[in-house]
C-alpha cells in the first residue's frame, strides 16, 4: 500500500487511496461476515445493496454484534446512530481519492503528503471509533449480566470433581473476574475465573453413619466460558461451553 506513495506518477495517491480503502473493506468483511450480520435481530436488508448489507451494517455489527438498539439505549445508555454516521462520513472521505477526476489527478507532492496523512488519520479514527464504542458496550454488559446467572450455570455443570470422591456437592461458586470475550449475532461469550467450594464425600451415606466414610471441604480454582443468548431479559438463558477446574492441589 505504501509503495504506491513512493512510486512516481500522477496516480500514486489515487492508487494509495484505493489500496487503503480495499484494506479497510477486508477488515470490515473479516470482522463482520455477511452471514453473521444477517443473523442479527436488528438486520434489515438495504435496497441499494446487491447483498442487502452495507458498511453501516458491518460497522454496527463490529460495535454491538446482535444486541438490540433498544438494549443499548435503555440498559447501557449508548446511542450508536451518531457513531455510525461519523464512521460513514469518514469512509466517504477515504473514497474521494479513489475516483479519478481533475481535482484528484496528478496532485502535487505536498498535496500527496497532506492527503496521505489525512487519509491515514481518518482510517485510524475509523478503527479507534469502533473499538471505543465496542469497549463501552462491553463495559456496560459486565454490570448488566447477573453474576447469579453465571453461578447457577456453573453449579449445574461441574463434573470434573467426580473423580476425586464417591460423591460431591457444590456449595458455592465464587466468581472473581468476568470479561466479555466476544459478541456474536445471537449470543455473547463471557470468560469467567473464580473458585468453587465443594464438599467431597467418601463412602455411602450408610458408611458415614457407621464412621466408615468421610466428608472433606475443599476449594478449587476454575476458568470457564459461558454463552449467554440474546433473550429477554439478558442472562435468562446461559450455558457453559467450556469449563476447567484445577484440582492439582488435591494431589500435592
């Protein structure tokens, strides 16, 4: 892309602008695939697009995934419409020099340097604006998702501890850290770290009554991936897709 600026000729900046636009197009398509966009509840095909998908659709997906506009406004206090307008204006500015006309053909060296800097700043703004707004969405979700939902899902899923005792009972799931790992079209993934407190029973209930068994309380760290689907209210449907309980301390 930058080789175009170093190459002599009246089209060097036009070629640079085209390469930059195509680079951004690939970024948009990679981060917001067509099938994923179309699965979002807010998606409506645009009549001017052959596929029904526009850059605004892709920008929206990169910011909020399949979360509804109503949820963003009412629960998170975020209005993405001004952001999407700014992103569209920025991309339009990048498009200006990909079309060859008397005002964009054979521009001076100083103009090349000035426009190149402006274009790169605009491209940077485009990506940073998306990242900033998505960060606000992620931050808002962390407080919106009820930790009790995640605790309940984990309590129903832990099975690795079975091999440590005849029976076990999960007393408490303590979530110490949770981060939104990804936002998809119909659900989001939450990465969770914490500790699980369990009661390990050795022998049957009859063995315990006859002093032939034992009950031991233990705590083990865990990591998990929890999928929360976009159903009202958010968090009403959650399932554990990955779970790892570190029981190495038991064998030390």
